[in-house]
C-alpha cells in the first residue's frame, strides 16, 4: 500500500488501486450473509470500482462459462432460466410457474430466499466435466438477489449444488452446501472532508466484492460456546475462494476499462456438439494412441490436437453431407446435403487424424512426403490408406520440360487432382508447403476444404513472410471484408520502407537491392519499437490473411473458426461454398477444367513473379529434398 499512498490525485489513486485485486481475510469477521439455520463464512473480500451492471454481466458469463474458473470443466448446459423479469418459483405468480411444469423433476430449481433481498432471476445449470470418467456432472441452482437502500445497492449471486451431503460433491466443486458472490455499491461524497489530506490518503472505493461459503453441517455437532472461533477452512477451499474472487475482479475491472473479447469460439459448430464428440473420441482413442506413441514429440499435444480436429470435422461434415450409414427416410430429407465424397489429408504427418476418421467410418486417404514412425502402430486397414507421395501440382506437371533428355520420374508423385473420388474434402492441417496451395487445389477439384495454417511458404514451396493479401486481392475494386484484414496498407518496418518485397517482382529483389534504412537501432541507441511497428500483424496473422486472399481469388466464400485444440496455431479457414458453381470435371480434358487451370497458373505467376515452368522446377527440387529428410513427429 505504500506505493499506492504515494500517488498523486484522489481520482488517479482510486483508479490505480482498482487495477489490482487486494484480497482481505474475512474469516474472523461477521459474514455478509447471516441466517440462524445456516453456517455462513465470508472468506475474502476486495475493493473494486465496477458498477452493478458490469457485475451482473460478469456473473452471467461465469455461470454460462464455468471453464473460466476451473480447467476441469468443459461448459455449463442451461436447463432453466427465468430471464431478466422478476423471478418467483411459487404458484402465486404466473409465468415462471408455467415454465416449471415442462421441466424434469431433477432439473427443477431449489427454492431459496434471502431476508431483505428481492430475487430477480433464477437459473439451473449442469456443470459438464472435461473428463467424465473421473467426475460426474453436477446440477446447480443459481439465484440472483438485489437489495436497494438509500446510499447502497447490494447484489448477491447464490450457487446451490443439487447434493445432500459433502460426499456427493465432485472434485471440481468446492465442498460447501452453498456459495455466494456479493457486490456492494456505495455512494461516495464527491469531495473529501477538509481535514483529510488530499494526496496522502487513498480514496475509498465505490464498491467491494466478496466470496462466502455455507458449510455442510457437522455429522454430530457439539454445542458451541458463545465465543467459539469460526470453523477453519481447508487450504483447497481457501485457494478456490481466492481464484473465484480474482476472476470476478479481473473480468469486472477489465470490462470497466473497455476490454473487448478478441477471440470468438464456436461460430460454426455449437460448443455442446463439438465437446460431446471430442469427449467420445478422447475416451475411445486417446489413451491407446498416447500409450502407443513412438515419436520423440509430446503425445499430449499431437494426439489430443488431432482428436479435437477430428471432432470438429465430423460435426462440420454432419452439417454438409449425408454421412456414411446415415438413413434418409424419404427423398428430400437430406436437407439439401449431398453424399459424403470422401476426404484426402494432404501433408498428413503422423497420420493420427486420418486414423481416427477412418476408424469412425469416413472413407478417405492421406499422403505425406515422408513416412512417419507413427504409421507402424496403426492396423493394416489403416496403413493402406497412408501413402508416401510427393505432391507436384498438375499445373506444374503439365508444362514441365524434360530433364537431361529424360522424363521426370513421377512414380511417387501426385498431381493434386483426385480423380478416384471427385470432390473429396481436402484437409490441410499444418501442411506447411501445401498450405497456400490448399484453396487452389480445392478450386481445381471442385472440392470443399479446411486449412489450418502453421508455417509460411509461398507457392514455390520456399519459406517467406506472407503479405497480408494477394496481388489480385489488392487490385479488386471491392474487397470482401474478412476478420483480420483492414482496408489500410500494412505498416512496414523502417528497413522495409525503401523497397516493397510484396508488390515488387521477386525476380527483381536481390540482397543488394534491399538497402537498410538510414536510421538503424545502433545509431539511434534504442531497440524500442515505434507504435506503428507494434501494430504490425504477426507472421502467423499475415499467413492466414494470405491464405484467405488466395481462396477469395478463386471465388470461395470463407468461414473461420478458432479451434479448441492445444495449439497456438488453431485458426482454421473453411471453404465449403463458392460464389459460382464449378463446371467441368477433373479429368483434365474438358474446357471447364482447362479454364480453371489457366486461372491457377495466372495466380502462381503473379504471386511468385516467375513463369510456371521455373516455379515448377523449384518446387520439384525442394520436394525431392524434403522427401529425403527423416520424418518428424507431426
């Protein structure tokens, strides 16, 4: 507190204090809730500055998303909610009582009242654990209470688990019969008293928050003397109270400061569908795959990452296709869906994703430039769908010159045209050199695709810093607005100001041509980045924008999802619709396919700045070198 007391200005003093939580032990003081038949303990409290409306919003988020306070939880399923109107659970009030008639008995809310408070809302939720084999779901009633006084406004959110005794409580929930979050909002005089030093004493906070427990009764309670100390809490209960208080304080102060959530999940697939499928797959395959893992990489990352991607794909395909074995009662029951065309996983790496999808009955295959050791742990019926092939796009093969008077040996090549299963759904999961090619291959095949970018490579297969968009995208009169792409030109570092490697032909760019900026960090004496430099997008963000641009160049209407997987490279770009239907097949001899091939060739030459013949030769040289390297764990 010494540092806080040294700050100047009462308003700045209050704002500074509110940025950091200041928990105070309340176990030895009277509780915020005092009822004769229940043992309540207020564990911690802390000053804050956010008003009741922000508190209400934060508590709603904590109720609907319990994973923000416990990593053992997936989500909460809401079974009952009275909404914002005045709540009542008895028969003397009309609407809420009518709602209760249609709810199963086990999902009915537990009635509860706080003397002096008005109940404003009631919800019933089911906490869904991340591992149902260890913990069971828990039903919980959540009541909202409010009390208005002349200068104070107090709000309480009360959790009541649907259990009768402590032994029934799952591990992820504190072992208490009730849990209360209290927010007190007080009116503060606008000017301090004249006898109070304006700069030395901290200004009082306009609000405070606290966490209270109602403990389970002891098996055989003994008569307690009037001066008996309060019951002691276990370390786990104390830690849980601090975690809950910290989360409430952090989210409340953040919202008051103007924080807005940047990452939005579950935009394409509902959270419940995805997590239920993921849990089933993890239970069925997770332990076995992790125990059989023979790569040097961490199975805890790669196995469960691929399980999450498989769950997302299965639910995505459920919306797009009539899946194998799915019964269609009568014509038109498919809801406009077509039969599942199969999948192909390009650059499949360890093959775990392919193995899961095949085991779940989805027809498809995959290939990679290098065989992985992991392939050997799969049964023969899975291994036969994993192939070691080099992808040399058909647009390269169609115009390659002969090498030393001999044709190229293409026995291990694949041209990226999937004639055996036209329209196959293309999966590109951290496919590196194939990432930028994914939307172009989907366009040539008349397919849908999913791309999960990771490392940045251009259309010639070489590493590069991807620009924010393609050259064709920059020249379009009206660009399609996509997340992460603004209409302004990207900011550049000082050493990039003289020459532009994005808009200038790569053939003209040499080491001598890229001159350093006149003012270097050594000369200026500072390594600090300017505000313009700090606003520059990351290499990963630029890569995602570049892949979007390529997909838009060939007419895809894109969708995006931030996947719930253990990876920082978790953005997936989905192209399942195009602005215009693709005409022509993929046999390579009809006018529609030939026109698409010409478009792709034009894009390649525009982006790389060299002819397709030259780029094709570079691609083959890199691909053959890649095939000779030992396989990694991915």
